[in-house]
C-alpha cells in the first residue's frame, strides 16, 4: 500500500478541520478542496488546490456541480492493482486521490427549523458529497474515507505508525462508517419527503409511511433478557433527548433488562419532575412520591409503598441526589440509580458501592419531547406508535358522580392518574397527594389488580384516591376500591356499564372523574 500522497477535503462540519489538514500537509500530503472548505484552509495559511483546477471546470449552478467529474471520481475509484485502471488514469491525465475527507450538508438541522422553506431544504440535499463518500468507501481497499471529525486523530495516529499509509482494517472500518453516514443521510431525506407525501395520504394517520434508519451500535450488552440471549444498545447519533444520553459514572456493565427497567424509571421520573422519585421493578412502578421538602423524604415515601419489591430495583429522579439521600439509598440493595445530578458528597458515598450502577442525565435529557415514535418488534415486522407523552390534568375531566372531589382528593387523583400511565395493564393505583400507596399491575382482570393492590398495601388506604388506566367494566372494581378506603376515583369512562359503575360510586359516597383518555401499557 502506497503512502497517502493526495487528499480531497470537502466538509460541512469543519470541527477540527484545520489542525487535521495542517498535520496532513506537514506529512507532505497535497490538499485538494472545494468552496468554503478551501477558503477555510487557505485562511489558515495552507496551500490548497481548488477542485476546479483539477477538473478544468468552474463550480457551476450555485455549487450544485463541482466534484461530479471523472478527474475526481476516476482518481478515487482507480484500483491500484489493476493495470488497466492505472493506464486509464495516465491516458486521461488523472492523478489518484488517496484520502477523501467529506461530510454532508446539514440536511436534518435545516429541516428541523420551523421556518424552513421547501426550496431551502432541497438545496441542502447533497449530491457530490455522497458520491465522493460512496466512491471512496467502495474503493476502501486502496482509499481512505473520513466522514466523522472524531476519526481525525485516529487517522493521523495510523499515518504516523504505519509510515504514511492507512492499514486495511482501519480503511474497512472507515468505509463502514462512511456508508452508515450516507445511509442515515438518505433516510433523513426520504423521511422528509415522506412527510410531504403523508400530508396528502389517503389514510389520515400521524405516522410516517416509511420508518427507520441505520443506528450505530454503542455497546454490546452482557446479555439479553436471559444469559443465553445476545443483546446490544443502538443509539441515535447527535443530541437526541432521552435516556440513551445518560452517562454511567460507576458500577457493573448494564444489561438488557437494566436498560428496560431504567427506561420505565426514566419516563416516570420525567413526569414526576425534580421533586419526585420513582422506584421500578421489572418495568413496573413499585413506588413513587413527590416532596416539596426534600428528595430524601420523597424516597422514604416511595420505598414505603412496596419495600419488598424495591429491593434490587431501579431508582430514578429528575432532581439532584445529595449526601443524606445517598446514605439512605445505599442502605439497601439497588441495581441502578439514575439522576439529573449528584452532589460531590453523594458521589463519594455512592462510590463505596462498587457494583452499584450510577448514571446521570442532564436537564435536557429529562425534557419531554413534543412528539416521539416508539417501536416494538413483532415476528417478521415492527409496530410503531406515538409515545404516550404528557401529563393531562385530572381537573380537566368530567365529574360524573353526585359528589365532586375535594381539593385534597383532586391532588391525590392527579398523582394516581400520572403514575397509572406507567403501570402495566390492567393498572390500579392508590395514591395520596404526595405519594403512591398501593399498585396492582399486569392482571388479566381489573378487579384482580384492585385486590392485589389492596393486598400489597403497607399502610391504610383510607382517604386515598384510586386511578384505573382503562374503564371499569363492572361495578366490582369500584366496590373493591371503596372497601379498601378510597374516597375518589379517576378513570377514562366509556364502558357500556358506566351507569352501573357511577351508581355504585354514588352509593358509597365516592367522587368519580372521567378523563375520556385511556392509558393502556402493554
């Protein structure tokens, strides 16, 4: 493999460009460049050959055509071990290009702007860039291709170590990264164009006609749901909001189950806000509370809901863990702690539990997106739906009983309804204004969920409010809640027996609110 003698640089993201080009030039590499990239290099005092000098044609049509030329692609695609390819280069006066450094127009950033016009978006569809990237990646046996600024140091280190050339394994990895780069780019364009088509879709549905794009693998996990199953984490590149941006500070590697449980804890903690704490076991809440006094108080109340299930659970908060809370957290066994931040004292205390996984996720990560699509695999396909986002106020619902809730009951109903959305169906949640008192989850019968919640309660439920994620099909569920001590109920309504359920509530002096919205979680 000959050493790198000639490089073509044409980048939209100029992060680290000048130092990288300076290092190449210091090795005697000739630099060919285009437009703004050439100006940036020239302004830094580097000798740059404009691409128009290589092609013999000026950049045309406002830059739409500048690198689509045999002098460029012939130099990239020529196979160095094919005599006929080399003869073709010599016959047409084309010099080989050994290194292609290209990243593409910021299409996704452009179309994410609310005020962007269609014409602006179309002009951000790169043509020459992907063509050069694909040419170089195809010919990776002889040509290096760099699409990520994060690879600049890797390339320079390899050139220093291997006498000015890039080893085959590195060229292969760079080529794979390059094809991922163009695949994601094309998928973003197709998605945007699909959005325009969706506006005229005969099926009125706010889901795209084409879904999915390549995702880079961030980590191979220890195993899947069980030790005999392989698993990995794939993450959206960039600054996407969400749990995958969390930073692990300590502890064992995260497993597939850890990530699933953390996701359930994260979404509930996000809804509870910075004064709340969620405790999760096997993706179901087993405790949740808020406190205007301290997160320590919220934790103590959340754990008290079901202390047996909290053992080995996941704890999450959108607030900051301080020293006193950290002391209490390490008293029992927890798998994972996720927080927006930790004080230095808390970090020191938690670090004494070496295997305890501790992660932080900043305020941006805890921000609720306006819209999100979630996916679930089925055999041979993929289900996609809008995420069940946002926390609606129970007070906006309809009081259907003779008695309306008191102020204290309204507060309890709000928290019960918020948490019920995060409990596997059929979900029954008893709550007071600041804490969850009992949870019944995942039963085939709603009345069984009610009975399980009552059975697991560790404190009296007198004066509590109860939430059901879907309507009560029979009066028995409301009767069971009343017998347990609940005084107010929130549910979607919509059963053919609503009248019977309302009558049962009135007979027992309950206040009942219909929200008109169901929150199944399968």
